[in-house]
């Protein structure tokens, strides 16, 4: 925050990858992080998810780049909550590679601590939960429950969202809603029916892949994948920069996923 205040002049563009400028309501931010010391700048910031806030991002001078987990969850939920298609609570189960914990040396990130294991962490207290919740609450009063997991791979996030449809619909019909919502969005790919995302197919790319299934009793499962270091971090920052400066959003982001 202090560095942003030092650099901000209303002319140069700042894309901040911390959580400091992601929240419109700073009481939510302070409940999850620390006291905010640049409130005058926060009022000028835009939440940098281009698929949702492109028009606000255009010409902005301060952009709060979303978190990796929120990016995967919000893109999976937005078409549904925007149209009021869900009822009841929303459950979000996310798995991330170890790079999601950052480069700082930590015992829990060591090879012997992670390899051959799979665990949940920060259950009920992860700082990304309020970031997802505040975006859902822009359209719906529903509560979310968010549980992140650490997977023994270097990068990638797979998020699975569980909820219930307010009105009966078929999988193909809901897929059409997603395709309509994200029509023209280069970096969001909606899978065909009975095809589901795989972290391998977004690796090193800025894509978000989304697939879903509606069960016979009205429950719905939505699955999304991103590379947490690209669409979940630096790639989205570049996409935001491009949008803010009037450049093609795909500039510098045309690399295809690398597999294996």
C-alpha cells in the first residue's frame, strides 16, 4: 500500500498483484488482512477481472489484480449468480499446485512434505474466501464455503463448485448460458457436454477452461481450471494492462498451453 501511494500519480498505470486494492468495502479487506493505509487510493481502484469489468478497466490507473483461487471460482460462478440461477449455499473446493504458496522457503512446501500427499489447508479462514464472497454478493445473497487443497504438482488450479439450480434445466441449456455469457472472451473456453477441464491443458497459458454437469435432482457441479501463475497472476495482470491501455488483450499472451 505504501509503495502504491508512493508511485501513484494519476497518469501511470499500476496493476497491483497483492490484495490491497481488490476490495470496494475496506472493512472486508481489514477483516481478512491488515488495516488499510491507502484508503484514498482504494476508492479509485478497479477489480481487475476483465471478463466482468472490462469497461471499468479501460482507462483505469489503479487495478487490483484478483487472487488465483477467486479468478477460478468467480469465472465458474458468474453466469449463474448473475442470472439468479442458484438457490441454497454454494460450496467451492479448489486444488492448487505448490507454487500457489509463493517462493518463500516454508517447511510445508518442501518436496518431502508435499510429494505423495494431498491435504486441505486454511479451512474456513482462507483470505480468498471473502474476495469470492463479495463478488457473489453483488448478484446474490448466497453464502459460500471455500476449502483450498494443496496438490503435489508445481502449478495449476482446479476448482469444483457445488450448488443447486433454482429452476430445472439440462446440462446443455446451462452450457449455453455460459457460452452466451463468455461469447467473444478469448481466454475463457467452455467445454462440450461430458467433457471436463484438466490442469494440463491450461498449463503456461492465460486460459480458463470451464465444464459442468447438471444432475437429475437439480444439483449442479461446475469445474474450472487455470494456471495459477498466469491467469491467476502475471498473465491476468498483463491482460489488465492491455485492456487499460487500449491494446489488444491477447498481446503477449498468445502462447498455447504446454503439454506434457
